[in-house]
């Protein structure tokens, strides 16, 4: 099975709070786990990505936590800002092919 | 670089009509992907090409859907005949696995409405 399950479907966070989005995958052959950010009317854009040889990757306010044994990974957005309001997609796959989750719509209120 | 270019941005058609969506990948990218986005199913991979050759079309929903990549700078996704349930946003993406392994560059999408 090649599904990637993502939760929650939507998330409302106060400015300055922490946003957490979770994903689970099934195929143990996957070796690349990116997160994409999509603003209305635009295509998704790569935000941050991790490979299974590390358990955490941080870029600015964005952190991916990866649990290989549980086949789960999550995105943490620290100090969430209104400009972070967007739809976030997790994905899993290999060099050639990515399977995306169903997306999380994040709204950050001032 | 202009990025991935898709046309048209919006397409409104009637059930039964043929629809053709177009994509120009980023120059130098040798992988091209067609995705469909809906509220219910998120981003679904329809088909992808590597060096203009279709590698995996298992996501193409029905025989009504077909895709071609006649050269490295152009691809089409065709729906014939179109049905209301085909209404969605269709994205094209390209990548260069040799340079940016796993990083997809998406176009702005085509919003398709089938009445």
C-alpha cells in the first residue's frame, strides 16, 4: 500500500503558538520525506525535507521530526505567524516518485 | 528561469468535450509529473515521465485520460470525453533528480470545471 496519511485536516493556531502536523506512511522503501507549502492559487513549493538517516531536521522556525520505527513524521512550526497560513502537504517516496498526504489547512490568527 | 509553465490557467467546458492541458517544464529537468488536486483526495499522482518516457501511469483514473511528452520541453494531459467528476486543479511539476534529488517544482495549475 502506498498511502500517506496526514492529520489534522485543518488547524487553527494563535500567533506565536506552535503548529504541529502529523503524517504516517506504509512503504518502508520510501527514503525521502518532504513537506510542501501551498498558498491559494499557487502550486505547492518545497518547504523542508528529511531522509531516514536522521531523526530531526530544523530550518529556521520549521522542524521535521522523523520516527522510522513507527513510520511517522511530523512538521512543527514554532512561533507561528499569520504569513504561515497556507495548506501543508507531507509526502513520501523515492527519487523518482512522491506520494502526497491529503493536506492540512493552517490558519494563524493574530 | 520562468519556472514550470502551465496553460490554460482556467478551463470551463461541457461534459463530453475534449480537454487538453499543457505544460512546459523547467529547462534541464528530465522528470515531469502530472498531479490532480481535489479537496477530498488531496494531491494525486496521475503519471510521470523520465527523459520523455512514461514510467508510471498507474494513477491515471480511466482510459479517458492520456498524457504525452513529445519532447523535453512540452507535455500534454488530455481528457476525452470529460465528465463533471474530472473537475479539479491539475498540476504539472518537473524535477532534476541529478541536481535536486526529490525536489519537485510545481506550476501554478489549471483549474478545470466540467459542467
